[in-house]
C-alpha cells in the first residue's frame, strides 16, 4: 500500500530544509571568527558555541593564547630587546616600530586556533623573556598578556578582545585594547593599537591585516602612524598588502 503525504508534511519538510541551510551558513561563518563577542545581546553565539560547532579539522593545534604569546618574540632575530638598546629616542622609536610590525603575522584562510576557556593560562619563555597570558573574561572574550625581560629591562602589557562584524562579502574584526611597551631603564612608555583583521569571503577568499596603527611615546613626544593596506575587492591593481607610515 502506498502512503500519501499531506500538503502540511511537505511544508514541514521544506521548512526543515531551510533551517538546515541557515544552520550550515552559520557554521561556515564561525570558521572565520577567532572570537565572537556577544556583549549584552543573547542573539549572538558565544565563543564556546562557535568552538563546539566548528569541527576540529578546521582548528590548528594551538590556542589563541599561544598564538598571542608567540607573536611577542621572533625566532631568528630578537627585535623586542633591541627597543631598549637605541642610543637616541628616534632610534628606540624606530626599533619599537619594527617590533610592532613583526607581531603582525600572516594568517591562513579557513583555519583558526582553539578558543581559550575562562581562566586558561599560557606561559612561554625564550632566553630572559617570560610571557604569561590568561583568559580573564568570557563575555566578551578578553585576553591579557604580561611579558618581562629583566636582562634588557623591558615590560609589555596587553589586554584586548576582538569584535567581528559581518559586512556581506567580508568579515572585519576590530581588536579593542592597546599594548604598552615599557623601557624601564629609559623610563619611556610606548602605547600602540592593533590593526584590523579582514577576512574576505568573496570573490577571492583570503585573510589580511588592514587599518591604521598609532605608536606614541609621551615622554619623548615622538609619534608614528602606520597604515596597513589590503588587496582590492577583485584583486586587481597594485599596492595590495602594503605598509606605509
């Protein structure tokens, strides 16, 4: 005997298909969001929900805290300690600019580190440099960093959280919070912000840093302004992924 479905069952199945498509779109969107800030609204998914919906296949075997800690120092050349060795204020400012640029690392499209849980810590040491990180807030997800180099008399403070914004063909993530680099022997403090992370979905997928960065030292009165420029929408024209200052 054949079983005939009613029109209501057809409507229900089509409705379920639409819900599945929307859920897949949200899961695909979460692939490219390092930390989703829910702030006061409950309609946005939290960082835990995005990490649960994201298969481990799309995660690199690192936490966000580990990536932040590794961005502080360089493997081939110690650019952080060079900030304190300049003879003049201009030399030290140039060294700080070079170190700030070195912290902006190239990223891979489609993969992301694991989101840290509240209270998670990460510690890394290289030579006389000790870096300690902790996830200090869950809503919004805030990461804190404290690094010290007693040999070169350098201290670094950094507390930030990323807020993504969906713009149709791109996702723009603003990194709130500033970094403070203290040269204790020189009694100088350099304050700087971070560039924005732009995730391009169409027409050519990619990840790049864009926006303006200002580095300022109140003690010496010196200030530097950097501009990170990404590629054009269609990928044509020169000047893509360039840095001016």
